[in-house]
């Protein structure tokens, strides 16, 4: 039997990663697979990379923020983003070069077990999410052409195990930034067995104060503005504040740039979660 630990979406959260690595020690894991978005959002991108060297690591869309910023590959709307310049300033050339060589997908081929495809978002794109509520026809289009019957994906920050046609689609959840209302780090044990692979989801508490103290120490909100403030709140309450804030702002202040006053107004709303995508409206009484 082969036992893997599957991690995704660490997002520069070193205290969460360290808690997961400590938790997995009790399970005699044969190898660790990391499905992208190892860096950014959190303030410990370099330290996270130092910890996962030697694992099977791939890129996600947040690695592309680092690699494509200020290149012809960057879309025009990135010019308004405050995070890519902050990320670029905090990741030195050595780690930029390491990340530049990471693969965009993995194929796991262990003896005595079916092959597994590992992607970040969907097999088509790092940026494309696969949710529990994604219509089946859309999921089938995303999976078309994938020869493996098992697909592991991250990106949504939500644990999932779903059968779609002949494909078993599994998301281990997010180590560093869960978005289901529980900020405990999430990862997955993946065991080969007689009929394929068996997933076991794990939640691990960690000291979030260490993360918040580092945000404060590095002046994250000051550097990244409104987006930085919303990111800190996402880590704190494990809900997708950035997208909810932007939807509210587009309706309330159409065409106006985001300000801290707007952020204050949004944070004071009793119905702020009305602006959250339906896929994330779980584990809450609203």
C-alpha cells in the first residue's frame, strides 16, 4: 500500500504548513504531493518554499502572479493589482528560478494503483474552479481528454470528493487559507487500496496569531491596501472577502476605485455574505 499526503493552497501560511507537517508524522506517509498556490497571500512565501523542497510540487495561479508580473504574459488588468508587486519584492531570484521550473500538472504512477492526474484549478486552466455545485456538463467539458479516472485539484480552498461521469474528482482543501468558515489547516491522506485510492480529509488547528503578527510586522496592509486588508480578514474568518467586497463595490460604487472607507463600510454590513458566491455559502446560518 502507498500512502500519500496531498496538500494544496498553502498560500504563504507557514504556521499552518508546520502544523500539517507535524500532524502527518503519525501516519507514515510515503510521499507528499503539493498541488500549487504554495506562495502569496500569506507573508511566508519563501519559508514555505524552503519547507516543501523535496516534495512533488507544482505551480498554481499564484505562482503565475510571481512569474508573469511585468512580462508580456501579464494581462492588462493586473496593472491595478497591489499584490504582484509586493510578492515580487519579497521573493528573491533564487526562489523565483525554482518556481519557474515547477510543472503545471503532475501524473502519479505508483505500482499497484491507478494513475492519478493532479492539477491546480481544472485540467484546462489554473484559474478555473471545480466546485461541488458546478453543473455536471461543465465539469465533463473540463475533464474531457483526461485519461486518468482520478483527478486531484485545488484552487477553490474547499474540500470535495465528487463523481463526474467516469472521473473521481477530489480536492484536499487548503492548508493555508480554507474558505469554509473553519480556518484550521486542511489536507488529505491518500491511500492506495484494492479498488483504487481512498481519501481521508484532515483538519489541523494552528496558532493563527503567529500569522497575524507577521502580517503586522511586515506592514502587509500598508503595502497592499484594501486588497491586503481583505486578505488578512480572509485568513482570519476563512471566508472569501475579496470577491464579496468587489461585488458589493461594483454595485454600490460602480466605476470607483476601492478605498479604505469603502472597506470599512463593507465590513460593517450585516449582510456582507449576500455578495459571496453560492459555492462558499456553507457551514453558516444565513
